[in-house]
C-alpha cells in the first residue's frame, strides 16, 4: 500500500511537469547538434515503445478478464466478474501472473464447492486461458514492441522483482525497453543492446 501511494505521487508529479525533463535532457546531454538529435530520437522511441507496451497489456488483460469471468460464470463460481477482474489485473505480471491466477482460482473453487476435481477443472481452464494469452498472443504482440530476447527479459524480471516485489515485475519490461533503446543509440553501449536484442544483427550491419 505504501509503495502504491509513492508510485501515485511520482506519476502525479511526472505528469505535472509535462515535457520539462525532455527539454532539459536534450539541452544537457551532448554539446553537438547530432548528439542532441540522438537524445531526442531516443526519448521519442522510448515513449512510443511504452505506449505500445501499455496498449498491449490493456488489450490482453481485458481479453483475459472477459474469458476468465465467462468461464467462471459457466461453472457457477460466485462473483465471477470480480474474479475475472482480478485475473486481468494479475495478468499484468509476466510469467508469475498466470501462476497466481491459477492457484488463487483453485483455492476459491475448492472453498466454494468443496470438491477437488471441480477445483482442478476451474484451475485448468484458468491456466489454459492465461497460457494462450501468455504464450501465443502476448509474445506475438510484445515481440514487435519490446524486441528483447527471453533470457534477458526473465533475468530482468528476477532482478526487479527482488528489488521492488510485484511492482518490480510490472515495470521490468518497460525498464528493459528503455535500457535497450539507450544502448542501441549510444555507440559505446551497442554491444549491450546486441545482447538484449531478440535477433542477431549481421556483422555487416554492425560495421556500418
């Protein structure tokens, strides 16, 4: 709760500042016009990638919410709409969100029906829904937006979840997108960008 309040205040002040920091970064970073142009292009690319990232997450979360709520309603689970909403929210947590949703719904179903078989069925349906979204839909959409390989993404999730818990899991992907964009634009950091990328850059392209 305390972290949520802090994040809310941080978002408020960032939105209130407008593009102040964008102008300051362009003015401070680099003395030549070419360096300032690279800074501006990096900031614009970061903004575009994060916008796509948020749109993809909103879309997939809504789909998971509707599908889960409908599946729970067919089984007769109490407050199926609320549990569908919870599934959509936890869907924002990569990898671990599906585990949390599946385990939580299994417990809810067992407490309501008192039947282990029904609980397993409901958990299985939830797992199928989140798996289809997590392994098919989201990677296809997020691959174009993030352009980061799976190993780097998973290590980022482990690191930021260790630092900030669930909030770290949520912001791990945007932070990696920012890091990769900066590395791709700064010549000395391009090897790091190559390690983070999902595709191998041809030697001829790197030489150029």
